[in-house]
C-alpha cells in the first residue's frame, strides 16, 4: 500500500514537471521570432514590393491595350435633321425630316510600322516589369536576412560585452585590493582601470548598434524583435567557381534583364518617333441608309442607301501637333534610348562587381569560421585549464578573467563570421536570379530551439537552372 502511494506521488510529480516544462516551452515559443516569420511578414506588408506588383499589372494592361491598335475602329453613326420652308410668298409649306444611320470602319494600313513598334515596346515594358518585380523581391529577402543576422549578432555581442565588463570590474576591484596590501603597483591598477573603461565603451557601443538594428528590422518587417532569436542553417546552392557565378549572373540576373528590356523598349519608342515622318495610309469604309419624310400637301417618304470607300495617303512635310515637332520627338527618343543603353551596361558592371565582392566575402567568411572556431576551442581548453590551476592555487583569478574575455572575444568573432557567411551567400544567390521567397522558405532549416534543443530539417529547394553547379566553395 505504501509503495502504491509512493508510486502515485511520483507520477503526480512527473506530471507536474511535464506541465511546467510544457508551459515554459509555450512561453519561449511565444517569445521567439524566426527568420521565416520575418520573411513572410516583410513579403506581405512591404509597400515597395506591393507597388511593384501594381506596376506590373499596369504594364500588362498597357500591353493588351497596345495590341488593340491592330483592330479597326468601328463606329455606329446616326443623324437626325429637320428643315422647313414657310411664309406668305411661298406657294406651299415644305417640311423635311431626315434620318441617317450607318456604320463607319476606319483601318490604318501603314504608318511607318508605328503600331507594330508600339506593341513590341509595350511587350518589352511588360517583361521588364516582371524582372523588376523579381529584383524587388530579391532585395527584400536580402534586406530581411541582413537585418535579422545583424540583430542576432549584435545580441550575441551585447551579451558577451556585458560579461566582459563584469570581468573587468572584478579585475579592477581585485587590483585595488592588491594595491592596498602592496602586491601590485599603481601602474597595474591604472591598466586594469583602462581595460574596464574600454569594456564599458564596447558594451555601450554594442547596445547602440543593437538598438539601430532592431529599429531597421522593425521598419522592414513591421515586427518587433522578441526575446529569442536564432540564426538558422540554410542550404545555399551556389556555383563552384567565380567564373561560373559570373556566367550565370550575366544570363539570369534580374537587374540586368530588366535594364536590357528597358533599353529595347526605348529603341522601339525611337522607331515610333521616326515613323511619324513616314507616309500614313488609312482605309475608310462607310455604309449609310437615309430615310426622308417630306411634308407638303401630300406626304412623301423616301429612302436610299449610300456606300463610300476611300483610301487616304498622307505624307508629312512638317508636323507641329500642339507644339510637338516630329524632329524634336526623334531627338528626345534617341537620347532616352542612349541613356537606357548606358544603364544596361552599368547594370552589367555592377553585377560583375557584386559577384567578385560577395564571392570573396563568402570565401573569407568560411575561412574565418574555421579559424575562429579553432580559436574558440583553444580558448575554452585554456579557460578550463586556468580554472583547474586556480582551484589548485597555481594561478590567480586575474588570469581566469582575462582568459574568459579572450574566449568571449573569440565567440564574438565566430558569430560575426557566421553572419557574414549567410549574408554574402544570400547576396550571391540573389545575383544569379535564383532567389525567391518560396525557395528560401524551403531552404531554411530551423536552428536548435532555446527550450527543447531539437532541430527540425526541411527539404532544401532545388534550383533547376543551376542544377549542374550546386556545390558551394569548400567550407
């Protein structure tokens, strides 16, 4: 009986413990903001992204409207008229009532290929809007990654800086005590005081940078940064070499494609302006039926049909429609086309520069991760050894505090390298044009939870375009 009571009590205790843990996990989840949450929030509420979608819809409608110019203009015409002659000198009073109704068809046959060039230009504008939308989407994702990683790193830095400040405070207090007993010199106390002040400065600076990063993160996503934040591991399918990266970028970079399509649209606008100096050929067809009612002493009703077909050819000699001279319009369109061409070339140069800079940053970040990870391991072993020696009385607490600060600095360096790797990697993926919200969300592998310590993995996205170059530089 006693054993049974003990068993039931143990079960109740286990249930209480599980209940407490489950409540803690729910609280931690409520206080956690993930990178996935940030991307979705920015995607749904970013004004610049929404405006780009609206611009794309506008260009699509303008393209459909331009294609309608190939169709003829058809109008239904109706005309009512009434005339009358009445007076003493007239032998009779005459009143005529007439009704004309018919159909007019006007078809443009040739005007310097103006209609065709307008349609081609509108199509280029529509396609350019698609790549502009993709460019905005990629920029949004990169900004979210960068700000999220900044917040994560600066929180790590603030935590480490606070601990370093505490260690330097302990060191200064210890040196002041040792000065009173004469075991240290005033110079050593002054050195400890300088280290303490530097630690205070580093902590305040890190807190200021963190505040700015959180504000920028909230501006982009509309979310307030919560208590827990973790940097996830992300599967990045990057090209093997820099040359392959540049080649893929020149083929599929959204900014390059957008600027090239804008340049083609500008060339079509120039062709449209030149077409104003070409002959204009129009075909007009009219079919009219007239009903006439004449009222005199006897009422007479008459009707007749009228058909007309005309071919009109106009050769422009000098055009000045509302102050818009054709030659001036050609000159303006030519300058715009030249400007668009230069912008396309500049987009190529900017993309190449981005490839080189971010590739080197990514490679350097991988090397820095390996280096700082070794430094962290070395500092951890050294710190454990110093603690054991201090317990044996071989070393003082001063050595422990300084070695712990060395460990904390190494961890800050490792966190910064991880941040640099993920930011430069996502920028490289953006340059190749293979970055979108869906692929990123599929590639995110959530980091270990702060409460459960478990890691859940999701299938990484596979980019079909870069299937042959899926290996990144060795890490």
